C-alpha cells in the first residue's frame, strides 16, 4: 500500500475517446508499446492494468531503481479488444 494506506489501480495506455473519434489505429498500437513505462508509478500494493506484457527483466529494473519490490505490485495484462472503452476491455 502507498503512503495513504490505499492501493491504486493504474490503467496504462488504453483507448481514449480522441483515438476512437480519429480512428487512429497506429496511435493505439504506439500507446500499447509505451504502456510499460507506467510501472514507474507503482508503489507497494498497487496494480497496473496494461494492454501489453511487462517483461520480468523490465520489472526487476524498475524495482531496482524505485526500491519497490516487484512482488509487492501486480500487473494484469488485458490485450486491446479493438475500439472499446477500458472497462469493456478489462471485462
């Protein structure tokens, strides 16, 4: 848990209304590739919901620099489900 005693759920680079309106598929693909960088925001007890995988090596690297053990955070991979809102993709 973070300093406030609560856990956060961080949604990384999912569909936005802007991208849907513009039908910019290549933008969504780029966002998915950048999703792992949200791992820097995690504190103990937090959960990252990501449209792409985070490698074990990257998680160890982030953990070493942030001093937040990777076993104290969770990453849930929810692959993009086309042009649907985040809640639908997570479901």
